[in-house]
């Protein structure tokens, strides 16, 4: 008998039967649910390309077994924009050229949202870089990423942060 889990993914409650209890959250999202915005980079938890929010906290989805998240609320890059309006972090990444090739961008954005929700972003680029250190960008867009996080944090008022949680 295949294990079944309940997840809320991007606001939608889903019941998912797992063929294999060893499937990672990343593979579940990409291969079973066609949510391909979350990228598979290193598949070892070292690059951050697969970052999603689990119950509002940043998680490398390549390291999380899906079965261990029964009942969790998952937010992926596909769940940030609301009614076609970009999330403040997405808009800030565009405004500050916080990406080049774009492969790491979904993970960077999800990590930035988590950093802001955790209240850890601050307004110092070095503090932002430290808080985002688990997300690698091979193109080196770190200056734009830090500027985007700082701007997005300013744009997100306390009520907006609470609504995003």
C-alpha cells in the first residue's frame, strides 16, 4: 500500500499518494505536480536552487523527504504572484537585475522571501548576503540580489508580511 500525505501547496490542499516513500519534496514538485519553477541544481543541499518555503521557513527541497512533511504548507515560486501581480521580491529582483542566467533565481527569490519573513534581512547588503549565503549564483549577481532584498523588505509592510505568512 502506497503512503498518502496531505499537503497545502501554494494555497491548494492536495492529497498525494506516493509511489515511493523515499521521494524528495523537489522530485514530488517537479515530476509529479509539474511545478518546475523549483530548480534541481546540485541535488545535495549545497546550492539553494531548490529553496521553497515549508510552513513559512526556507527549506532545500532536495533534502526533504516528502513523506516527512505530511500536513505542511508549501510555497513555491509559482505561488508568490497573486492574481497576476508580482510579489514585492519578484518585482525588486527585476528592478535591480537580481539575476543573469536565471537558473538560481527561483531559489534566490524564495530564500529572500523567507529571510524577510524571518525578520533577518536588515538594510545592510553584507547582512543580506550572509542571510542568503546558502543560495549560490554562478553568474555573480549578488549585488543586485542584495539590493532587491533590501528594497523588497522596505516595500513589504508588516501587514503584507503577515498576509504572506
